[in-house]
């Protein structure tokens, strides 16, 4: 085993996937350290799920290479599948089976003995808080509980690496927080976790992140690293009419991308002092009062928007 493989659970080098004339994943490279929570971010259609399917041995790459737990994703897919847990974007369990029956089914796929299956089923159901509901039909469980059951099935065979593709999509904030508590616990036990998410507040929980856009990796680093890439100051403004203010400010070229944050807006500006005055005057001219306006530290969503805007501009310039 090489030094890189000893330190890293996943190593990706120039990985590419092409469908006909469409390049879904374009020569991306990154490494995930053992025991790390690694965030894989990008807008819809960026290539996140395609990358995960290649790393799980479910889809062959067009070119490039990668290893998972030291095994090659092209030549050693069987070995990889026994060493990973995969929770897909769509709920993938059988709704007409109970929680315990679903685990029994997957235990058979993983080749667990009867005694081992019984022990592990109890362990993982207790771990995700579903032991008391083990006989309940899966279709009657709330979405957040079904996601916990999907995690339990992915953990059943004690894999050292977990791939979680949008694991909290559509669930309520409390369920998302509880799910991330479980992710933290698993990472503390040494499990390597690669997770995709649409929620920027969840991305803050990751040790490191990569950002993929139109199949290309455009940034990677810690959450702090990515936030430090924002080139301008960020203003938070809280107007009386949020929707109307958003429409007005998006039409003005002197401001960077304007985005909604809670009950306010974030704008990127080069000269915050003059921008503060200008913003108040512009909105006042439309009869909109400003309750509060101040500078804020860029957050991950600010960085996300800034990096994607920059990447899009670079791609447009390269085509001209």
C-alpha cells in the first residue's frame, strides 16, 4: 500500500464520465482522508451523484482513475462494495417490509450470518433510534425516520467508508440536526464519510469540501478556506419588502449577486461605505424602508455563489 493509500480512504485522479457528447464529470481530482467528513457540493446537475456512483463501483468512468479503501474502481468493484455503505439520493428500501425485514434482506446481500445479522440489526437500529419501531412497516414511518433506516442498512455490515448522497433532502430541520449528530458519532469512531448536500449550514459541519460545477472541480479546502475566497465585502440588508427589494437590486449592475438569507438579503460590494448609502437611497426611492444594514463575514453560501459565478465567467471567456 502506498503512503497516499495509507493516509487516504479515497483517491481520485482525473476522473471523467462522458455520456455521448455530454461530459458529466470532467477530470476531477481529490483525496479523502481516513476518518474525515468530506463534503461534496455543487448545484443540481453538477456531477455529484455520477461521481459517487463511479466511486461505489456502480458506473465505469470514461477515463481517469480512483481507489476506494485501496481498491481500484474499475478492476476491483466487488472488493469495494463490501467495504462501503451507500445511501442514495432516493429512498431505496422496501416500503412493504418492516424495518427489521429490510435489514434482514440487506444482511443477506452482505452475506452476514444469522447470528451476526441479529446482533448487527439490533445495534444499528438502536444507534439510529429505531429499535422500538423495528416491526413497524417502513411506509408508515415519517420521512426522517425512513432516512435513519436507510442509514442503518448502509451501516449493517460495518463498512469503513460511507457515501451519503443528499441524506437529509426533504426532512425537517430537527431531523437533519439529529442525522448530523449520528454522522459526527460515526466519524469519531473512525468511519470515513463522503456526503453531498444542498444545505450550506450542513456543509459547515464538514472537515473539508470540494465544489463541483458543470462537471469540473472549481474549489476545495476547509469551510474557512472557501469563505476566504470571497473577493468582496458582504452587506446584509433587511428591507420591509423582501421580494420587491430583491427584484430591484438584481437589476443593478453595480452590486454583485444578490441572494436571500432568512428575512434579509446578502450583496457583494467593492466599496461598502458608499454602497450602504446608495442602497438606502435606491430602496427609499421605491418607497421601501430599510430596518437594518451592516457588513457581515462571508458565509459558505456567499462563497458558493461567488465561486460559481467566477467559474461561469471563466468558461464564457474561454469560449469567446
